[in-house]
C-alpha cells in the first residue's frame, strides 16, 4: 500500500492524533519501524496540540516501542517521555507497551527473566495476551533482523 493511499484511508479517523497513529500501526505491521515511529511522533504532537493527553501518551508509547528496535539509545529518551506522559493517566495497555519497549531497548544487556515473567503476568491479568509476542522479540538478533533484514 502506498503512503498516499494510507493517508487517504486514515483521514476517516476524526480525533486529533488518531490518523497518524493508524498510519503508524500500518507501517508497524509492514515491518517499517522507522516510518511507524515517525507517524507516532506526528500523532503525539498533533494530540498534544489539541490537549488529547491519552492519545499523546499512547502515540508516545508506540513510538518508544518502534524506536527500541532500531535505536536503543534513542529509545531511552522515548521510554522516559512515555513514562512522563503516563504519570497522571490510567492507561494500562499503554503502560504495558512502554514496559515492552524498555525490554526491547535493553535486549543487548543481561535481562532478569523475572522482569519478563512479571510483564507476562500483567498482560494475562489485563486480558491483553495478544500483546505478548513482542516479549519474544527482545533478542539482539531479532532487533537486527527488523532493522537490516539479516540475522
């Protein structure tokens, strides 16, 4: 699907930030984390301009997740920013996306399995088991594949 067709299709989403988030979601599932991250940032900025704090937080968490795959150092900043957005909000799935982003960001470091286990448990309790696949993507080789297409 071309970028022009994506933008055209996403215009039907009315509220601020949502259109860009939909574009980011489409880029994400097409294996384009850089494009997804850019769309999520645009969505966050647009949502902020219209005082849509929940939408801004959600876009930022998704941006942190996408960035974690191609730039772990930048992901530090993106995760921190997502946590700032979430400080006064109760958005469980968005918090979980931020935690997954932090796990992927940290993939090059030894990671205690209790951190992963705790997140799996939280996903199960929240009924968000569809969000568990990224937990298995936290290896450096998976991140390398997503960013270069090689193992």
